[in-house]
């Protein structure tokens, strides 16, 4: 009984395989009958691919890589800052890790940073303009604005006040931001185990790709420095003001001692009261000297702390002209277009045959 069952199963498999082969032969004869349609579609696709390669603009890629500073170990400076803090002096120090690691990657892709970069002034053909105007120029955006009288008047001029932009300007900048993030800008770590970050900008304009990568890195660096070192800068300014104030008081006290002595050059030794004025001034001199010495020490420590936090970015490789250019060759586009055209024709004919079979059944 088992042998009969196995034999029946083998026969069924052979019948199914035979049907499959016959079905393939049937489909092959069907497609072969429409070979001229497939050939025409492939020819049209190849022509479209060739024309596209002729008129398609190349893509220029600018790559800038930089390393993040590691200020976890502050060495002798950290000890000095700790010693100063024991005496109640806050000299700044590291501002935390808000802009390190993945946070920095997101910061570089934020709208505020990208818009600041777009509104940065550059010089093109001895003419000063913003990166936003260069972006508009090589994308031929103003041609699409000619039909709209309001858009024709919109410009992103150098040194313009961002707070006074109109709603249309804000909306246009937002559109530029979305397009750049989606199509032009790639920010990522070279390796997850190291802290080297690369900025890749791809565009149809070589100058824009190079300049935007450099400006974006500088914009993020300036923003980081302004934010992280804000407390240290304030401490330096306060200590500098106090130092200058005490130095003026010390100079005034020294001048007062000299004036008091000059007022009584040959004071009677029997009358000590005549020396009290100069002695009071001398006490002021000594007190101001001690205060000034301490303030100068704290000021120098604060300046060291500020220098330690600056800068964030150390550029390793910057884009150099001419940039890497990416463009599909005419022959490759011709072949690829032909393959795509032929496949589309085969798919169309297959769907048509299946639909006819369904309707006939």
C-alpha cells in the first residue's frame, strides 16, 4: 500500500513539473509573438536614457570631516579649577554634554543651523551674496517665481535682519531646509566607535557643495562655543572688571601715599598724627595689592578654562576643488533605459495575458 502511495506521489510531481514547463513554453511563445512590441519599448527606453544622460547635470559631492574634542580629562587645569572652587570662586569649566555625540549630529541637521548657514555671506565672482541666493540661482527657482508678483520681490540679501523676515520668506527658507535635508545633506559618524563626524553635501553646483559644507561646520562650531562657553565668558568679564577696578584703586592709593608724604616732607618726629594720613593710604595699598594678586590669579585660571573649552571642532579633511563628480555615462544610461523599457513591455504584456485568461475562464 505504501509503495502505491509513493508511486502516485512521484507521478503527480512529474505531472506538475511537466505542466510548469509547458506553461513556461507557452508564455515564451506568447512573448516571442510580441517581440516587435518589446523591441520598440526597449528602443524607446534606450533613447530616453541617452537623452537623459545628455541633459542631466552632474552631482558634485563635498566631504568635510572633523573630530570632537575630548575634555573629560582636564589634568592640572582641573585641579586648579577644583582648588579655586573650594575658596568660592566659580571659574566656569565644562558646560556638559548637550552638544556631543548623536546630539551634535541632530544639531547640524536642525532648521536653525541650516538656515543660518544659508544666510551666510559668500563672494561669487567678486559679488557678495548669501548661500540662499546661490541656491536659488543654480536651481533656477526665480523662473518659477516670475508668474507670482509677490515672489518676484523676495530676496535674501547680505546682512539682512532675520527677525524682520516676512511669512513668505520664512516659508521659502523652510522649503529650502526640507529639500536640503532630504536630498543634499548627509551628516554621520565615520565609525560608531570613534568621534569623527563627516559632512557630505551633494548638489548640482560645485561651489555650493564646497561652501555649504564649510559654512555649516563653522556655524555649528560658533553656536557651540557661544552656548557652552557663555558662563565662562561672563566670569572672565566680571573678573576682568573687578581686576581693573582694584588696580585703579591701588594706583589711587599709591598716589595718595606719595601726596601725603609730599604734604609733610619734614614731619616733626614728636607729632605722629602728621603721619596718619600716609599710613592709612599705605594700608589701602597693601590691601589692594593682596586683593589684586588674588584677582589676577583667578582671572588667569578663568581664561585658561575658557581656552580649554574652545573650539569644539578640529577639521581633519576639508573639500578641495575640483570636487568628486557623479554622473551616469551615456552608454550606461542607454543600456539601462533599454532594459527598463523592455521589462516594462514584458510586464504590460504579461498583465494583459493574465487578464484575458481570467475573462475567458
